[in-house]
């Protein structure tokens, strides 16, 4: 798939015109049309603006644009890709993902015992179809569980952030597609700063992206009442 095909597919799936997409990207209709032409070279700024409007990672559009040269038969060699892995410029199959957006930003306030959900939007930026994958919590073995001094309080208080599921199935995701992964949590019953860490694994429970930092939740738990109100 090239950049023009990806743009057309996006417009079909989201039932919007190219003109509306151009407005969302804060560019003229003619600029978007030129970006879709095989003999034109979109600027990095316009590719980034378009990626933001489409809610995909800019590097994915850059990758599609690069493949235009690979498929055209030109003998093009990338020059110092600024430490970006060479797989971005390789036409062979590979597996990759990028974080796009989230709900509940880091440091957000939630009340004690509050039940809430967080959603991460992830894009398949590789060439591999994601099948039979899961998003799995990585910090279920909380060190606080082994603190003897807290044993007598465990029946009275919940000191931990509790995910209602520690494993979330991921639907089939094709290259270029995004997926929203939602986890529901219950906040501790005492004020605290809490953290929950998640990564994607395959059907064998092996990490799909060992070098990725994964996704996480980090919130401040406060007592219900005036202290929980943000100015």
C-alpha cells in the first residue's frame, strides 16, 4: 500500500471526503491532492499534519511515502536515518506498533474507590497482521503484597490499583489500522500515587515488542470531597 491508497482507504472507512480531510489537516485541497501524486514529494510538515488529522503515527505515513521509491524500481539508499531502525526502510515483513493517544493523562486525579476506565489507542505500523494477541498487565505482583507491616490493614483497606481484567484480547488488526484498548480499574481505598503497566503478547504469551516500553496508567488517588476538586 502506498500513501495515496492509504488516504483513499481512510476516507472510505470514515465516510469523509478528501476535502474534509484536508480541512482537518489544516491544508488546502490541492496540497492533499499533490501529496497523493506519485511524482510529488510531500514535506515532513504536511505528512505530520495529515497524520495528526488521521490519528495515525507520522512515521507510518513516512514509511508509506518511502515505499513509493522502493516499488518504483529506483535504486535509493537511505542516508543516515538518524538512528531510526533500518526496518523502516526494509520492504520485508516486520512487526511494529506505535502509541497514538490515550484517555486519562498521567497525573490525573481520581477518588478513592472510584471505578474508571482508561483507553490506549495503538497503531499497527508494521507489515504483520495482528492475530490472537492480548494486552497483559505486567505488575500484578505488587511488592506491597509482601509487606508484613500491612497485613493487619489488608482486610480494612485496599492499597492497590485493581484492574478488573489483567488480560485484554486484541481483535485482528491489519497493517496501518488502529485499535482502542480499554481497561477498567478500581482505585485504592487510600490516597496514593499508583501505576499500572501493560504490554502486548502473542498467543504463546511472548512479548511482541520486547524493545517497546508498552503502555501504562499513572494517577493520583485523593480523598473524596474538596481535595479531589481541580481548580
